[in-house]
């Protein structure tokens, strides 16, 4: 996944901080906008995980901070609901002018309400997905309205343990939008995702949204998830489901891959944005490599050595298939179990001039079929003759070059 920083100026001249997340091949089929939750920002882990998952399905996702939040300019007092909707519309205009018009809107919590309103104003939007969204915009007022009383001026309130400056006008803005009526008239594919254990925005909100909406509409329960999707598995699940659901409403587009520059494979890592998560592409396929969390990775994909093991296992299985078919042996299935480690030559009982740690690969085979002991032993010998096995076991000459910009 590639990420590009954007500064988008809204209609009031305020610069909104945004990130454009692109698929691994940097050639998206469609564009989406993600609207974060009330008082949150686009850097919330749930936002990043959902956006990353959507890029796996060919979407480019722009996630941005509403006015006065995150790294966007402006004051929070100016970030009332109508202003949030205006920010969404302005981001959509910017994307349409500089890239392509986003056709999918995704919103979390109050951001979900905002994308519903924005979608009603944008013909280019073909589908909408909400996560933990309220059924009425005024629902969010209980978080702060009791703290300002009759004070007409600016007052500092505590929302979610953080101080924000608001006023009565800020509160009044949340009563100006008839969200149920907007949902009734939306007439666009809608996916509603909500946790039955949401203590911030109760599950009854999802029911009200679903009842008001017209088909095509879908509901997916987020069992055991909290409102902010703090568990990584929950936000990744949300992104996976949205990506799969959205495909039904967008025509399939052939994925155009990054050029391999004449080589067999290209690996790409955005060190600033993606930690260790590396996109890998061949001419026709794309996949992801990562490191496990215990050594600082995000575990979004197999590690480099797991891919090495996978190459050996796949090559071994394919070689055994071809050999058994040529011999007309009854081999129906083969399982190849591979592990890589570093072990000392003394432990391996290998005699060398200077004892040291060596790469050690174990290969275990399991055969399914009517084979006698002699056939199995022969297949074991053949397993060591697959091309990848011989490459790993032989001396390899590397040639490394720097490609000029």
C-alpha cells in the first residue's frame, strides 16, 4: 500500500490534513472517502486498518481530519455536523478534480451520519457503508450538552477525557439535520455495521437506520467489538467485509499491475507509512509480506522466510505430483511441512573447519494414496530434487544493481 499526504482546502479556506492510500499497484479501480468518528482523527488505528483493507480490493481511500481535529487547521467549535458534511463535500470535489470522483463513502460513528448526508448530495457516490453510526444526528449531544447549560459564549467541555471549546451554536447545529428522512430518500446501496455491545451508540440505532433505508441494504453485526474498534481484528474484519460487499455494486475492472521492469518480481515498501509491510508483485499477481509483531511488524502478511518456506513447499508438492503421475502411482494428496531456523553446526553434528551457526530447513512429507514403503522412499528422494530445493542447497551468485531515477 502506498500513502500520499494531501492538503485539501475547504470552502472556508481551512487546510484539511489528508492521506490518500493506494493499492499496491498504485492503480486504483475506484476511489473512496473515509469519515472518522466524533472528536477522533484519520490516524485512529481503526481508520488506518479499514483503509488498508479496502486498498486490497482495489480502492484508493482518502482519509482526512475534519476541521479543528487531528492535523487539520481550524477550531473544533467550527467542526459542527454541518461543517463535517461540508468538509466531506469539499474533499469529494478535490478528489474529482485531481484524481477521480470517489464512488464509495465510509463513515465511523458520527462520520457515518455525515457520509449518509453527503451521499444524498453526490450523484457520483454509488454506495455507502457506516460503522457504529447514530440514527439521529442529535444523538451525539448527550456527550457534551449537559456541560454548557445556558451559556451562550465559548465554554470548555470534556469529551472522552479531552478538553474542547464549544458554544450553544455548536450544540444547536446537531438539531438541524433530519437524518431518518435523508436515509429514507437515499436510494443507494447501504451497508450498516454495528456492535450489539456498543456502549456509545447503542445497537438500536442500527435497527432504526435499517428500517428507514430502502433496499439494497445490508446489516452485519460486529460481535464483541467496542465502539472505536480498538481491537485490530475488528477493524480489519470491517474493512474486509466492506471491500467484499462493495464489489457487488461496482463493475469488475481488470487490475493493472506495477511494472516489474522486465524482471520476474518487484517488491515495494513505503518506509514512512507502512512499517515493514511490503507489497510484492509478479506480472499477474500481488501479495503482501510483513514481519510478526514480536519483532516490530504488523503481521499483515507472511514473513520473508515464510515465503521462502512456501516456495520450497509449493515446488516440492508440484514436483512430487509430476513424478507420481509419470510413474502412474496412486498419489492423491501430498502435504509438505517446512520450518526454517538457525542452528549451530555442533548441534547439527556437522563437521566444518570453523564451527558456526547455519541455516537449517526441515522438510516433512505426508502422502495420501495407495503407496508402498518403496514408493514413499522414492518420493522422499525426489522431494530433494525440486528446482527450489536445489537452488537453496546450491551456491547462488547474486548480481545487484541500482536503477537510476
